[in-house]
C-alpha cells in the first residue's frame, strides 16, 4: 500500500530517516505506531512502508545507506 500525499504531509519530520533541509529532501518515511495513527495510516500500511524504505535504500542509485535505514526501521517496529 502506498502513502497518499495527505498522509505523507501529515507525518512529522521525525518520521523520516533523512529529514534535513527543505521538504523535498525528506526521504524514507518510517513512522512509529503513534505517528502513523495521527496521520491516518493503518498498521498494515505502516509495516508495508517500513519494508519499502529498506527496499528503496538497497537500490544502487538512491541516497543514503541501507544500514542506516535498517537500523531506524528496526527501532521503530
């Protein structure tokens, strides 16, 4: 399941792995249960988002490291 623009915009900066700079630089949303609930994201969708973040981070052409993303995801499960 994908995030809608409304759900993504409701997430705080702390819900993203890389959140420095302007909004366009916010990368890999990995919300906690409370953050997801406030943004209207279901638990199934939240788990899917976590898996997608790790998957996107593993790509060769993306910014950031897979280890950093995996560490944040494991803390927020």
